[in-house]
């Protein structure tokens, strides 16, 4: 009987402690910490790089260099498209009227000889004038240098004043804003589209352009080889 009573006392104390703990959990304000699982990692380990023979790598680089040199040689033969100068290029109307504007006057040989002789005389005159101007400029420079040397021997201060730049030689004075000021309360009426022509290089990506050139050359060789084989098959038949 004593053991039964002791057991009852132990059970009642256990139930009381459980009820107190349950009440404490109900009154708790902490976050619920549930069990969480991380997603499985299915990544495979990286493969080890195979060590290549240095001679193989060297031959590979040489082949690539030869291909690039061949492509550059082929590209140098092709003329680059020059950006057009709209101020020099004539209008389409003038190009169409070129035949009607062309003069068909027949000039006699005597007039042609006179014109050629006049052009030669004018060329000789221009040459003589140019040589005379050069001689005059050289004479002035030599005399100026001699005068400066004589002045330096006479007085060093006067020599420095003589070679100093003259600020009053070209009296120029500009007054005004360096930039155009903004227009106050400017209102743009309507929409304006920029009609400036844009020019882009056809082969800006050199590497892609060279690959395309090499591929085109390779296709031509394959096509020629195929036609040659077909011709041989026809002859055998």
C-alpha cells in the first residue's frame, strides 16, 4: 500500500509539472523554431584539366596565326568604303544632266598650242617669283640674326628686350560670353526628329569578319573539290 501511495504522489507531481510547462509554452512570445531542410546540392565536381603537349599548343597557335595572316592579307585587298562628303558629292539632278552640260566644242591645234605655251610661261613665272620670295626671306633672317648678335655683344638687357614677344603687335580684344546663354522660358512646340545620317564600319568586329572570310574561302574550296569529284565520276561512267 505504501508503494501505491508513493506512486500516486509521483504521478500527480509529474502531471502538475507537465501542465505548468504546457501553460508556459502557450504564454511564450518567441518565434516557432520548426525543423528546416536545405535543398540538396546536385552539382558535380569540376573536371581536372588535362595537360596538353606544349608542341601541340604551339602548332595550334601557329595554325591560328597563319589563318589570321591569310585573312588580313585578303582583307587588305578589299577597299574600305570611304565616308561620303555631302559637300563634294553632286546632287542626283546634276548627275542626270551631266551629258547635256558637257561641251562638245572642237578646238583647233593652234589654239591648243597657244594655251599650252601660256600655261608653261605662267608656270615659269610662278617658279621665279617663289625663288625670289625665298631669297628675300633668307636675306632678312640672316640680317636679323647678325643684328641680334651685335646687340647682345653691346648690351644683354637690350638683347632680352629685343627678343621679348610684343603683345601690342596684334591688338585684339574680345568681350562677351564664352558660351551662348540658355533661353529663359523656352517652349518647344511639337516633336523634332534627328535626321543626321549615321555611318558604321561594315567589319567593326575584325575577328568575326576574318572568321567569315576564312569560312567563305573554305566553302569555295569544298565546292570546287565536290565539282571535281563529280566530273571524275562522270568520266568514269
